[in-house]
């Protein structure tokens, strides 16, 4: 039964997928007055329009249409904003530049930080709306003792997206609602089906919305043919084993596509943009004792002053592993793994957890 209590307006990011659509429905059921908004972020070479979203399928230009249809079904206003130029300059160009610098970026983390939530909050403020919401699988819990807004993993461990949200601040969390944090994906699909939402069976999204075929190498080459910059593939002691197409086409831990013949499998262990070299080694050389991260954010707004036993995720799909986080100094955090970890890649984010709680994180600058 729909609540009769009015809890105020909330601006909801609508991607045209099942998650954000169900988020709107749940907010309305809880007594909020949702206003939907869809962000147009990317147009591919065929003219198909995509938007950064937690749940949108990669269909050709149908996300705005689907979001509008859901908004009409749920009887809420629906807005569309054009952020394509901002997205290209701040996300796509950065994505290309990081690969050319020998890093492995995660554009979704960056987009959440400087595009999605920034745009949501700006649009909300311009319309006199105090709250925003998305369909992310994560939870915000208010700690009564400290009066802090804490970020936690979503209940559904397979869909948990807290890793992508570690850069949110206290101010942003205070204005944000994640209606799906306590639900499983199965439950969300079930709600969508029971409400006969047109997106109930819509496919899951690709991880990078502007590369729907998941072939980042071809994307880079289309964007900038200059990424094809051949150089040497060498061992750690400088022995030349072969040639590469350009360091942008290689990632730490990569084994396939090296074109090398060796008695044992070889892996990329380091990328050197300054010398345009790809350094390879054996499997044991891909492991690291720890990492250094910069561009830090801690959810509480306060840096740790003592060693902390934490769990850390070094990639979105990686398992959280035990580590010791040392007190940050000079804007950098040094973290030591309990057990050595494979293929720790600069450019990815390291996110620190205490159980289900997200402490914060930063961008990996180096591994050791």
C-alpha cells in the first residue's frame, strides 16, 4: 500500500534499466515525490546514445525512451540533460590518456565522482530538491554516536556496487538515497515484474557504458590512432624478446596476445611509458607485497592516525583481501597485503573496508 505521508521530492537518476526504475517505484511507495532524470553522456559512431548508469542495457538509443515510458507508468516527471561534452572531456579523454600513461583506469569510478553525483546534486539544487537517489546496490547508515553517514556494501554480494562509490563525501551521502541496498537483484526483478514495468526483463549493462562490445583496444585506436606506438617487449633485466603495438594495448598481469615464445608462460609485470617498453616476467613476478594509493577519500572525512587491519579490493570484481593500512602521509596511503596479490594495476582504485563498511579508498599509483 502506498504511504500517504509526503516525505518531499527526490531527484532520481533513471537509466532506462530495471534497477533505477524499481528505485523510483520504491521511493514513491515510501512516500517520496520522485522526479526522474536521465543523463545523456555518449553518442557512438553509429549515432546510438548511451548514458552512464548502474543498470542500463547497451541498446541503441533506447534508454531515454525506456526511462520516459517508466516515468509515465509511475506518473512522475521526467527530465533529460545533455552531458555528452563534459563526459567526453572528463571521462573518455582521461580514459585514453591513462592507458597511454601505462595505467589501467576505471572510468565508472571517475564518472560517479565527477559527473553523475555532481550533476545530480547540481540539478537538484537548481530545482529546490534536497535529495537524490540512484539504483546502486549499496547502503547508507547514519551512525547515531558520531552523527556520520556511513557507506556499506549492498546486501546482494553479487551486485554490491559500494566499490564504485568510495569517493562520496559526507555532504553527498547526507543527500543521497540507495533504495536497492537492502534488496537482491532477484527481488528487484520480481518487483519489476509484479508492477509490469516494461524494463523488467531488460539485459544487464556492460561495465563500461561507452564500450558496449567490451573491446577497449579497438575503442582506443578509433579514438586516437596515435596509440599505436610500437616498442620493445623486454624482461626485467632488459633482454629484448619482441615488439608491442603500443603500451595502451597492454595491462598488468596480461598473458595472452604477447606473441612471445618461451619455455614458461610470460606475463606483463610493468609498463614503462617513458621508454615505451612492456616488461614481462614469469607468474611469480606478477605478485606484489602492497601498494601506494593517492587521490584519497575517507568517508568519515578524517584520515586514520593509526595502523588499521582492513580488507581491500584492488579491482571492482576482485575479492576483498586482508591488509594493513598505514596512516596516510603527504596525501598517499601505503597498504601491505597479508598475502601477496596478483596483478595490482596502477590506475585502478583500492577500496578499504571494515567488514561491510567502506572506509574509503584511492587510486593505485604503484605496487611493490
